[in-house]
């Protein structure tokens, strides 16, 4: 067996054993969604908006109504990311579940730190849910998105006296 043939076989075995070779829809969708946070903190409104499918349903943190058009999603991010501060978005926990070979849902939480003039403010944690769908071109896109602050827990109620 030639050295070239042996090298080719070893490369095939390595690919077959690599984690990405066995990734399923949940992992693929989560990997695609993980691009959201770097684009968000880079204030790349166009890249963030491009992650959404044309028919996406969208509730951003500050959305008062459902956004359901690509121009609406882009305008939301233009407004929310048009800031002079430096942002750091940190996913705290993300989990994904495959619903089919082409649909997965993602749920989790994240926080946001913003620095302006040497002063950092932190907000969150936020909770998010997203449904990702594999498009005809093979890319995963967000078709449903919801983000909101985690509610403050209600104060403990004293036990009723008997």
C-alpha cells in the first residue's frame, strides 16, 4: 500500500471519528446560533439580521410587538445596537433539541456588560428561545426568537398560621 493511500485512509478515519462528523441537527443549529453573540457585540446589525429567515417571528428584549419582516428585524438591531459603548454578551447556558432533521429549538440565558467612559454596567440575565430551521441552501436560520429579562423572583410568603 502506498504512503499516499495510507495517508488518505488515515484522514478518512480521523474525519469519521471527529465530533463534527457526528453532529446532528441540534448541534448544527446551536453552532449556527452561536454566531449571534459575536455579531451582536461587534454591532454588526446586518450580520445579526441575516441570521433570521425571511418569515421569522421575532420578539427582542425591547419589542413591544411581534416583528415579522426582514426590514423589521434589521431595524430592531439598528436601533438597539446604535450605541457608543463597548458590549460583551456572555451566554450563560444554551441547550438545543432537535425536533426533526431540519428544525431545532434553542433555549438558554445570557448576560450583557456594557462599558462606556470606563464604567461598566451589567444587565441580565436574559432568557432566550429560538427555533432554527435548515434552509434550502443548507444554512440554519432563526424562524422564531424571543428574548426577555429573567423576572425577579417573588418574595417568599410567610406560612399561613393555623
